[in-house]
């Protein structure tokens, strides 16, 4: 196997062809004519043999000329999420001014997200052809190379000539923002907690609700009370909603890699959907602190999550003394709880999620 790879590296052009069944039959026919020619010495057989060799040379030359001068490019959306089918456009351009290309097949690879097989019967000289394709990336991260294989059997189908085209444009693939089991329930719980925190003494009326123990009598709505026969109070929303803090602890061991990936997906899901609802979001790790929409947009968070990696042994942070409702993800829930994450009181409240339990919920 090593000798084969060394030979490919030393003479790559020799492996751009693959002989087809038609080519094998034609080759044996040439050998038979050649043997008969040398045995008999017949001039007519010499002419036939020369014509057959000419056809082989012409086939190789035309197939090479057909693949030359072709450019491939892909137009994709600006924002790409993992494990989500998106539409893109494959663009093939023939740079040759006078000669068209015939019977061209373009094949992508699943590793680069472009598992496509397209066939172009003819690409006119100087023409640009656009074809819609489906793009799918199984994992988050940075993609810098996209490879496509161009091949043709034109004109006679004796051999298949191949050329590899590599595009070097960076693509940042965000984590999956589609809901997994447990993600939608967590989002509903977060929104419920936020609704509870919206009760205040602001200027904007929120709702009329039943009276609760130890509440001030000055908020009682006597008209609604007389109508229902039970004490009702007027509730007001705060003048400005507090941001929702999402904290991701990067301290996770190697054996919890799958759990860390689930936490990254859940954090991306929460950030994307909360900002879509018009909520203010703050995202923190030991490395960054991002506020949306005050400083940037949600795609800054998603880009960070696309490239974030575990950092075993890094020291965790404490929550700020702010009224922000927080959702904290970590491998060691006890350590984060000791620092104050997930605690309620002193104007703070939040949820602490152990990522080991999160990945179990996703798998079930």
C-alpha cells in the first residue's frame, strides 16, 4: 500500500484515467488485430491497426480537452447550521472561448458537505451553468476546503478521465439550532421564569391576576375584585426586561466530549430562539462575554459556538451580582453550584444543567 501511494505521488497524472469495460473490450480487439497483422503481414490489417490506435489517441486528447478550462464554484447562504439541509448553487463555467465541453459529471464528497452528483450533457464555450444543490454539514466547525471530482467518458467511452477541483473558501458551520429532546421544554421553562420576573412596579400594565399572600393592598383592583368575588391585583411589567444569561463552562474532560457537544447545541438553540423572540441575551464562558443586541447580533454567539472547544482544568467563573436570569451548563454541577450558579435569592435566579444529564435526554 505504501509503494502504491508513493507511485501515485511520483506520477499523479497516470491515475487520472479509469479504463471502462468498453475500453477493455476495445483493448483486446486491438491486441487481436495487432497479432493478426504481425503474423500475416497484410497491409489492410496494418491500416486497420493504425486507425484503431488513432482512435485511442484521439479519445484521450479530446477527453483531456473537454475537462480543461472548467471552473467550479459554490454559492451558499451566509449563515450555515450543522445537521440542517440548506440550498446552494453549484456554478460551472467553461473558460474555453471556442470549444464546448461534453458529457461532464460533477461529484462532491459527503465530508465537505456537498454530496452531489450532477451531469451536464454539454457546457457551451464561454457559458456559465447554475444548478441548485442540497448542502448538509454533519458537524459544526470551520471548513476551508471543498473538493469536487470532474469526470468524463467522452467521446468513445474507452476510459473515464478525472480531475479534482479544490475550492479554498472558509465556511463557518454553526451548531445545530434545531430542537432536540428536552431543548423545547427547557426553553418553555426559561420563558416561564422570565414571565415571573416581569412582575414589578413599572409603568406598563401586564395583567390582572389573583391576589397572593403578603402583597401590598395598594395594587388591588377593586373593580375586578367586585366582578369576580375574589381579590384581584393589577400587575405591571418592568420598564426594561433583564437579559437572559447563558453560561457555558469549558471545563469538561475528554470522556464527556459528546455531552459537551450537546451543551453547545442547546446553548446555540436557546440563544437563537430567545433573540428571535426579541429577548436580550448575554452569553458567557471563561473566554468571552457577548451581549445581544447591545454589542452585536446573535450570529457572533453562534460563530463562537461553532469553534469553541473543551478546555479541561480551566477555572470556572462566578455569576455577576445582577438580576439576570441565567442558564448554566457544566460538567461538574456541584462545583458550579458552589460558585453560585443555579441559586435563587438576592434578586437572582437561574437553572443549572449538568451536561451529562443533557446528553442522556437527547439520546433518549
